[in-house]
């Protein structure tokens, strides 16, 4: 099943962000949240370079039983 969120669509990356996206995600519960990130740190965890994206990702992580990072950064050697 796919769920279409509302909010602002970021051109180029085609992801949703903003307060409407955050509200939509908070109203849902997920078995697994599949998250892409800009960086991965043992000390800081997942990182992002775009602040408006962060709230949506935090909401998805909080609404999920488990989280998978599928970014290229995680697959790259340190």
C-alpha cells in the first residue's frame, strides 16, 4: 500500500517537506520507515543538510517501529 502525503514538493529530489508533511506523518504508524540521509555519524546519528526536511524525517522515525537508512552515504566506506 502506498500513502501519498501532502506538503511542499522539493524540486529535483521530489520529496515532501514542511508542516503539512510533518502533520500527515505524525497521524500515521509505520512498521518500517525507509529514510535517506545526507550523512551518518556514530556520535550524531543521521544528519541532513536541509532543515525543512528534518522535521518530516524525525516524525517518520518517531512513528515507526524500525528505521532503515537507504542513503548512498550509509553504503559508502568511511
